[in-house]
C-alpha cells in the first residue's frame, strides 16, 4: 500500500493532521493500535485556547464546539482564603473554551476525513533517512502489511515507536506529586475554573458540561486511587477550594471515575529526523496545570500539515526544514508556562517555597503586568508564535 503521509496514532494529533492534509490535497493513512471505541472514550483535558478554537472552526470542525462548548472569560485563583478572578478578555482580548478532548476526538471521527486502520499491532518504521520510508504492521486480522510513504508523522504519544526513530536529545522534569482526578455527575459549583493553592496541596475545579464536573487534588506520587473514599475526596476538595469562603459552597455528587495522573515535563529535540516528523505527545509532555497538552498538539499539526503540503505537493521543503525549530519555540514557551503554573500552585512541604508561591500569587492577582503574563500564556499565544 502507498500513501503520501503515513500517520502513526489516531489521537487528536494524528486525526487532525490527517484532516488538515486531506484539505490540503495530500492523502494519508492513520495506523492506531487501539480500537475506535477505546480512543473515543479516553478521558483527557478539556480546555481549548482561542487559537485552537479558531483553527478548528476554520477547518470545518467548529459547529458542535461553538454550540455545546462553554466559552470562559478567565479563571479564578484561590489562595490564603481569598478568590481572585483573572479576566482574560480584559487582559488580552481572548477567551478559552471548555470542550472535552473526547468531544474533539468525536468531531474528528465524524468528519470522516481520516482513513484510520484501528487495532493494528507491531508497528515499525523503516528507512526513515531515505526518500522511501515505510511502515510495517500487522492489521486487525493479524496479516502483515507494508505502507510506503513520502513522509511519516509520529503522532503516537509518549509510548509509541516514532520517538525512538528520532535520535535526539531529551529534556525531562519529574514532579514529586500527582493528581487524583474525578469525574462527577453533578453540575459545576463555579462558572469558571478554580485553581487553588492550599497548605494541604493544590486543587482544581474544572467541568465538562452543565451536569458533569471534573475535579483534581494534589496527592503524593504512587497514591492508590482506591485509598481515597468518595467522602474523603469531597471533604478535601471543599477544604482546598474554599467551601464556606464568602458564602461559596462546593456541591458534591456521585463520582463516576477516579484516577491518579503522574506529572512530568518532557521535550524531545529535534522533532524531525529524515522523513519522520513528531507531533503532539510523541514529542513533548507537559504537566496538566496549564491545560496545554491538547493545544500544543493542535499547534504542532497546524505547522506540520502546511509544511507537508508544501513539500509533497509543490516540492518546496522550506517549511518542512523549519518545522522542528518553529514548533519547538511554542513547545518551550508552553513547557515553561506549565512548569511555572505547576510550581506556583503545588505545595512542596518547604516553607520557603510556600512564601515564594504566595508572593507570586499576590503579584499575578494584583499587578496588571503579572496578570497579563498569566492570561496571555493561558489563553494562548497566536499560532506561529
Ligand atoms: N502504533 C500506532 N498507534 C499507537 C502506537 C503504536 N505503536 N502507540 C500508541 N499509539 C496511539 C495511542 O493509542 C493513541 O491513540 O497513538 C495515539 C496517541 O494519541 P494521544 O496520546 O492522544 O496523543 P496526541 O494525539 O499527541 O494528543 C495530545 O493527548 O495526552 C493528551 O494531554 C495530551 O491533550 C494532549 C493530547
Ligand atoms: C480538565 O478539565 O481536565 C482540566 C482543566 C484545566 C487544567 C487541567 C485539566 O489545567
């Protein structure tokens, strides 16, 4: 089998890349180890930056997002018994949208633009330094297949084979805490997200819809989610998020999912080797505190699709040659922002750190310059930054 771009991984990066390539007149085949049902139901982050929403709208994927998504003007920061609102519209003129990654994934599948082969195994990349790279795999029936391509896009997340095909340097930071995340069948107790600093640890109140909330608690690494009863989770969320503060109440509800997420930062550089290009989690991981994972994947494939269309349709490799450097500028900006939000909000147990965090939180909530810096990064820099 032959295609112009062999895409490995049908997460948001792989599916959106395929959609953008189709629109640009370049054909692709997507190889995915999991089933379509599994990929469509994974619970992931839920915040889209303005530039991600604009891009999705521009390429025909914005209808349900705009109808069912929830546009937010900003976020709340809660610390030292006070709640502060950061208004991104006033500060930067931009908003963010609450719309689950699961929903973005469904919209991409519904668009029907990607030719996806689900439940493949033993995916391997070959001859990536030549101008005739190819991928071998076993299809869902266990039959050996070979896919020849002009380029390979590694969109297979942090555990896929593409990352290994790119000999490169990587930078990594593992954090000494994790998030215990819950989904609950209860309407959000807040109109916008609350990020809370508390001596007991960080907490976040997020949401998925008018009837479903998503909340997180900082917990030690290695925590077993089963060791936290539903009652204890709600009690701790109430304490950290400021239940009772100025009459605010956290309304508990039935918990439908409970999991622990480790936190790390990881950047692989360069993001290209020969004819393999990495995008999304295959190239970088950010801790979830800045809500950047999905947005970075969208920014990568926006650049990559243009580069591959120029190269494979018009023979112009300028953008393909610049892809890694162009993508990494934004990746490092988001890596810094995610690290900064994470270290500002999570307690380390060191009293000196705690005082620095509180001072920084006071600065971002009382200085226009401090607030604008956070807002500009959170609401997202324009694509191409
Ligand atoms: N062959 C084919 N597909 C693979 C392989 C493999 N060997 N290994 C992994 N995959 C698939 C995974 O099953 C998954 O569907 O690659 C896909 C990678 O998708 P994601 O992990 O969703 O990564 P990405 O598309 O880059 O999206 C980034 O996902 O993790 C979040 O926070 C992150 O929101 C961000 C987004
Ligand atoms: C989420 O809704 O899952 C979410 C929101 C904001 C974050 C991280 C996760 O920073």
